[in-house]
């Protein structure tokens, strides 16, 4: 059964519409706090971080109010990358962590991602239990006035996060002499990323570090990689690094200006980790992962498995198969040796660690030849159009046309009002024809 509030990556939508309102966030706070408070943990603590959206000033107080009304103590951290919140949830031994973000979406969207005490995103089973509590009468969850929670702001969240990241690498690791173009998407890592790379000795050329509440992801960040491409050429940098609004995605650019997606980064890490005997089990990708990645890993004798789209599903499959590397083409990459969810900064450090001995990014990150792949996003009012007969007939027609020359994938976006059409084949004209058939049926 489909979740009522939670999508593929938490709760998300347009601010002051539907479920993204102060009223609903009070209920989200009360319900999630009630669930985790009942997990028989003596210290009742929730920690909250956010990205830089203007709406955070509306939604955070409502969420905090719901949590303390249920008897949870709350620490607020301000702007911090999503995995920073996950790491601190675990290290501070909190009952739960909540990240207020809409990730790569525009400023007018917002939402939240929930983490358990282990720093892991919640399973569908737990989300359903919380959803049930959201729709229960609030009076059953409100605590006695004597046991209301308390709220405290912590100003050193980014410093704590940076320290955890650094501890994953040798103490003598430095980036002196490395020129890096850094695009923080005017988002959650605008403080942590420049500070971390400067501390390691890199010379950085920053973009997207002046958030105003409205410019998050606006023509910058991982969904707009042309920004780092032109900047790398302009400043003759060694590498370009681009994050999304909550910094759980990374897209890179080599010194020649070639954009490097998540699949290429995963391939590089898998090959390196295998040679260093760090790789455990194999690699988890998604239905969107390029066939070129699958073929490369097969040639390297590295196991490969696909999950549903969404880094939560990638992590679940990694856990099930006991693999320690997985991710998505979009740049969500999970280094299971170090983290419980996607972390752009951590992945950046792992790549930069490999570049430190004078290697060129173009040599390191051009790992396999991808199969030509095109992804079309169609904006729709109702995503259930994907189940309409005319759409199913079109998919069947396109699949028949494609035959064994490639593959087609049609799915609803879990985070935006869009239908995503993906096709890949060595025949580009065939890709375009198949996408056109399906696109026309949706429109």
C-alpha cells in the first residue's frame, strides 16, 4: 500500500500548499517524536538541521513545537548537510534526526527527511507507523505540561561534522597545490564545504555560497553542472565539485571540462576499493544506472545489483547483500564504510584523496564508456497518468520498437510532479523515437 505522506525520500512538496504547512509540520513533529519516544530510550532527544530555504523559518518552529509538545528535547543545528545530520544523530545518541530540506528542488518546495538513532533513513514499515500517528487525534500524544521538552541551539554542528569527516582519512592528508572549483548550490554545505577544503590546504574558487533563502539550486549546484564546467576552464582548476541543496549529491568536472556523473564516480571508487581490498561484496546501483557501469563492473569481476530509485532503497539493498558501495547516476553515493546515507562532501574527499599524488581527474574519472542514454522529465498535474491505458499502450509500442537493442524505463518522480522517461541504446535515433512515443501519450 502506498504511503500517504512519505515519498521515495521523505516528505516533500510546495510550501504553504497541501502537506507542507506549519500546521502539518506540528503534526509531523508530534507524531515522529511520539514514535521514537516510545522506543524505550531513556534520553528523549531529537536533533534538527536544515538547508537554506526561506521557508525553513516557518517550518522549523512548527516542527520543534510538535516535538516538545510530545515531550522530546530538541537541539537545532541550523544549515548543515543531510549526512552531517545523520552522523550527528548517531554520535550524539539522539532518538532521531530530522533534516528540513527539499534537496535539489527549487526554493518554493520544502520537506523533511527522518533518521533513526542509527543514522539510517526510515524503512517503509516505520514510515507507515508514523503516518498512522499523524492522523491520530493530537490529544492522545500531547504530554503533561510538566514534561514538555526543552529546546537548545547548537552553533558547532558544522565543526563537529567536519571533524568526523577528517577522521576518516590519514592525519597527513592535505590538498596543497590543488585548485578546486566548488559549487555549494547556495545550500546546506555553503559553510562546511569551503571550510573543510581550505583547512586541507586546497585553493578554492567558490560558487553558490551566498544563500538568500530564494536562490538555492537556482542555476547552480549538481543539477546545473555547466556552472563548474565553465569555471574550471576559466580558473584552470584541477577539478570541479558541485553539490545539491542538501549536499547529499555530488557531480564533478575534470580539468578538461568534462562532466562526471555518479556512475563514473562509483566505477572509479569500486575499482580503487577492490585494488585496496576495501570493497565488500560488490556495488548496488539503481534501475537508472547506465548499462556501461554494469558491463564495466562485470569485466572487473565486481558483483552488481540494481535497486529501486532512491538512495534509501540503495542503502537497504546494500545492507541486505552486505555490500559497502552503492549509489545513483544523479550523484547520491553511499560509502558504506563511512556513512549511512549519501554524502557529497565525503565522496569528494574520497576522490580528492585519490588525486593527491598528482593524478589528473580526466585519467582517474573517465572509467568506462557509457551507453548513450537520454532522460526526459515531463511535468504533469497527476502522476497517475502513468497507469492510464494510452500510456501503457505507448510503453508497449516503444518497448517493441526498442526490442533487444536497449532498454526503456518509465517511472514517477518521488520528489517532483514529473514523469521520468529513460531510454538507452547504441542507436540514438531509436532512443529519441521511443521517448517521443511515450512522451506524446503522457502529454
